[in-house]
C-alpha cells in the first residue's frame, strides 16, 4: 500500500508534468523520518544560513526554512524550479535559484555573498566528486556539509587507512567525515538501484587553515604525489612513485624508508599525515 507521501509526490509530478530524470539523479525522498535525521545531523540553529542543492519537490526545503535564518536553494530543472516558486511563494527566508550548482561553485563572488553557511542536500549522485572538491577547496568553504548520497560512496569517503582511496583523501584532508545512518532505496521514488546513506563533514578547513597546512609543501605537489600513488591500484607504492617521478626503484624505496614506511606498502594503507610527510620528502623532484 502506498504511503501518503508517495501518493502526494506522484500527484504533484502528474499535475506539473514532471518526469523524474535518472540522468539528473532525480529520486524523490518520500520518508519524512529521513528528513528529520538529515535536519538533526545538520544541527541547525536559528541564525544559520543554508545552501540546499537539488531541492526537487521541496520536501527537505520545508524543514530547512523552519529551522534556518536563510535558505538558498539551487535547482537546475526548470519545471521543478517553477513548481518550487509556486509552492514557496510566501516563504520570506528562501531564495530559489535556477542554475547549475557546479557553475555557481566556481563563482568566487557568489560564494562570498553566502557568508557563513552550511550545505544540506539530497545531492544528485552524478555530481558528488566534483561538488565536494569545489566546495571543500572554495575560497569561502562551508562550515559543515550534510548530504544524502549513495551508500557505497559514503562508505568510501569515510574509509580508514587500509581502504583509503583518492576520494576519501580528497574529503578527509579538508574535513572530518562520518556516516550518520543508512537509507534504504525503498525510501525514494522512483526507487534507485542501490541504498543511500547520510554523510556529515564537520571541522572543514577555512582558506587560511588550508594555506597554513600547505605551508611546507604546495597543494598542487601534494595532489600530484597522491595521484601518482594511486595510479596503479594493484601495485606497491614504490613502483607507482618510481614510474611517476621517473626515478629508480632503489631511490623510491629510499624515500619511503626515510619517513618510516615499509617498501612494500600500498597507497591505500597510508594515513593522510603519512601522505603529507611523503609529499614533503618528494617535493625536491618538482622544479
């Protein structure tokens, strides 16, 4: 038997001729309890400003405008945007924007106008990596991020040394990531193929903190070395570094030994602190 939320969502999409597009990650959340968990994870206060991405039919938006001082909601789909304008015509603390968030995330002036803000979103899955990179490294990075994402993606982001990936390091370097709860695929319509999870990223480094962190080795060199390390996942780190830096195997082993790493170590086993030590050691190879 269909829930009242599901009936309402289907009726709205029928009335406004909205066909959920899989290519845009349009799977509408129909479980109100999940909305409550997302809101609780964001720990919103009455003075907070929130950036919401991909509001869809505005179910999460309804709760956000009740909790936050101001909500800026960015929706790419024109039909959904037109529906949201009607739905929230009386909302005084909501700004609706019909734009691509990946475009806006690279607009320094637009981001600076947000001031101090948090991101809370049921994010379209197909933009996750670029979205996180753009915002975590932005001039005006958010104070906190709470996202509903694919379960496997959240698990990869929150992985520990031994299972680290480029994605995990690209998030954990800039903030503290944690998996809050799992969300079954049955809580969405249309139902996606896999389950989801709620991700929270706290203690996000500010621009000044990033500058200080990378004072001994540039951010660019750090990432070049990390990407080299993961260039061939099945190979030991020494082989990937030797190939990437065009140095001998013996020289690569020596570099690892100098910072206390086993010569057979693989990229996924290093902590972020060890990657940083490795980058400092190898920066001499970059002119």
